[in-house]
C-alpha cells in the first residue's frame, strides 16, 4: 500500500504534467484568432507552439544538475512559479515576439517542473510502489492531447485566446500551495562544476531537432531546409553523446543506459510516443477533412481515447503484477498496431459505434504500454543513478512527444505519392490510410523492442510471489 505522502506527491506531479502537456497542444485550435489579434500570419503562430517545445526539450537535462546544486524542493517550487507567471505573461502579450519570449520562459519552468517533480516521487519510494505511482503520473499526460482540442475550441468560441493561458493561474497557485506543504526539503549536495560544453551541445541538438520537427510539420516549408536542420541537429547530438561519454563530470551520465530495462524503456517508449501522439492529431483531420464531420462529432469520437485511458487504469497494475512487463508490453503494442492500422481502413460509411470502439481500444493500449514503459525504466536503477536515469527518460519522452505531430505530418505528406502505388484509385482518404499503416509499423517495431526484453524484466517492482532472478536486469 502506497503511503499518503507519496500518493499526494504523485498526484501533484500528475497535475503539473497535465498543465505542461495541455500547454503544448491547446494553442493549435486558437491559431487563427491569435493571428488576427497579433496581426501576423497563421503560420507564424506555429512558433508559439514550437518555442515552448524547444525550451522544454532542450532544458530538461539541466534539471538534474540544478537539483544537486539547490535541492529538489526549491527547484520544484521555482519551476511552478516560473511556469505560472510565464502563463500570465503569455496572456498579457500584445506582440508575437513577447508571446514567444513568454513561451520560452514557460518551457523553462516546464523543463524543471515535471522531471524534478518525478524525481521527488521516486526518491525514497519502494520499488513495489513504483507501478502505482507512475500510473498516477502518466495518465494526465495522455489525457491532455485529447482534451486540448475540445478545451481550445470551447475557449476560442466563448472567450478569447488569452484564456488559454489564464486557466493555468489557478492551477499553478493551487499546485504551488500543495507543493509548499507536501514536498520536503532535502540536503544540498556539492555537485561538480557545471558541464557548460555539455549544456551547449545537448541544448543545441535537442532544440534543433525540435525545430526541425516544426519545419517538417509546416506544409508551406520545403523539406530541404527541414532535412538540413534535422541532420545538423543529429550531428550536434552525436557530438554531445561523445562528449558526455568522455567528460569527467558530464551534464548527464548516459552510461546509466547500460541498465537493460532503462534502455528498453527509452528506446521503445520514445518510439511508442510517436504513435501515441498521432491519434489525436490525425483522427480529427480524417473525420473533418475527409468524412465531412463537424468538429463536435469528431471531438466526441476522439474523446474515446481518453475513455480508454481512464477505463483501463484500475486494471493496469494488476495486469503487470499478474503477467509481467514483457508479455503486457508485447500485447499492448500489438493491439496498438492493429488499432492504428484499422484506423487507416475507416471510411465515412464505417458505423460510428465501431469507429468509437476501435478508438477506445487504442486508448487502452496506449495507456497500458506507456505506464509499463514509464515504470520499468526505473525498476533496476540504483538510487545513486536515479537522477540521471530520470533526466534521460524525461528528455527522450518529451522529445518524442514533440516530434509526434511532425512524424504524423511527414507520414501524411508521403501518403499521397505512396498511395498511388497501391491497387485501386486513390481518393481523399488514401494519404491518411498510408500514414496510419506507417505508424502501425512503428508500433510493431516497439513490439520488437518488448520481445527483446528479459522475461523477468521489471520483476523488482512487481508484487509477485516468485523470487527475482539475478539476471532480471
């Protein structure tokens, strides 16, 4: 049984995770209104989303060193305060440059808020409690991309775009108050000097990769500059990895990836986040642009992803305890692949009950798999490695979440030419069909990662009667 303090901390971090994920996606629906208000083109509003994601992905690795230097409690409280005040700054912005600057500041707060919060939850927690604690933290992040289009549409219809950010103020104030009460102070450490070259290389590489995703997702930009940006960013990341492996006191000790369960989680979980982010993005486009559905009808069906997420939560921990991580991950990723491929076969004549049922199944699969990946990541990590493992896991998942829309857009843009190679006459839904099939293949790749895991992977966090084998890690 999880003690009350740990449960309260997990729920607090879950709320912060929801705020962060919501702010990463809710702006999309308000782009036309924001463009008119700020007197810029709609395409420029894409930078409002991208600037937040770049700051978020690039600065997460720095959070580990900051907690060593200042302690988890001060950094976590500062992160919530920065995120909340930056939200107010976004709402009060009257020009695009000011709004982008405030979004970068928001990203700075988010980069510290959730990773540091998760580190607070993991510290001192029993291995057998990790499953339920991570389940508390993960599901709000899955809910936000589904709820965001509905919330954004409602706000822009009945209010104005600044309310997209003002809703964070009461949430942030409440989170700060709860954090002040439940988060304990920890002794400060004496960390080695900040690895400045590591900061520059990792921030530039991760930020550049996220910006390349923005370029790929913008239909008005040619693929050449996006590809060049991606290749240069990848080269910088390669240099960062080389530096981190050689530096005597690196920003991140990536040698912790030698732990097989953490490595499987980072690899498989990152790929799976690409598929997870595709559904809430592609399905509304398919329903509205091809089937001619209203935004309300489309949103109502997509909401069944959220129903699946929530509905399976009480059973996730018992499933993992009963069958283990490897079988559950294999089953969940296979189901996700099948549901994603089935989405490519949807037509305007598909019974809406069947469509909603398949969307619900995909919600179940994504919830189970991401909870499993998030938990197994730390099953074999030693306490002294937890800080680096947490930063690496948070960074990889955040970058993948930021890349999901870009990957979906690339698949959709490639679906047109590839669709002409398929039998039959291409129609308006052909590109979507190909895109969903390609994403189903990505989910099958994740199944391959799961199959390579040790049969007893994650045994240390399961409440099982069988002893933990020495080679389970």
